[in-house]
C-alpha cells in the first residue's frame, strides 16, 4: 500500500505550514481579546487554510487550528470510491419509451392539418 499524499504528523506539518497571527474580530466587546491571539495556518503543499479564533490564548488557538488542519488533510487523503455505472432496468426503459410516444402523439395532435413532415 502506498503512502497518503499529505503527511498528518505534527512535526512535518509545522515545517510545511505558514502560521499567521491576527486579532480576532466580531462581537464580544470586553471579552474579545485585543491581542493577536487568532491563528491562521496555510498548508503550502495542499493549499488548505484553516483558522481558529475562539480561544483567548494563542497557544490554544494554535492547537485547535492544527486539529482542524489534520482533519481536513485526513479527508483529502481518503481514497475516492470508484463509481460503478448502473444499468437502467428494462421496465424503466419501456416506461420511458411509452411516455415519449404519448408525448409525441399529444404534440402531433396540436399541429394543424396538412403540416405533416
């Protein structure tokens, strides 16, 4: 079995990611921290970006952002299921053709007399 395209261990992620710290915006007033505690992580190999702004501690936000990044990368690493074409049942084919014939006769009845193709 070959290895997944993106590594999900913390040591590798720390070397492959750009961390950005910023002030969290939004409601909260006196409970919103005025320091740059929000964390945004950009994973360069995959282009995935995650952010965490919920906590007042930068360290806790960093941990949460890495958890989110690992979850997203694990989802990307999952192999896609092969699509299996399904056969249209004979009864369904017959019903479609009957509906098509009925519709054609309805339309033919609308044409003025003498407009036959």
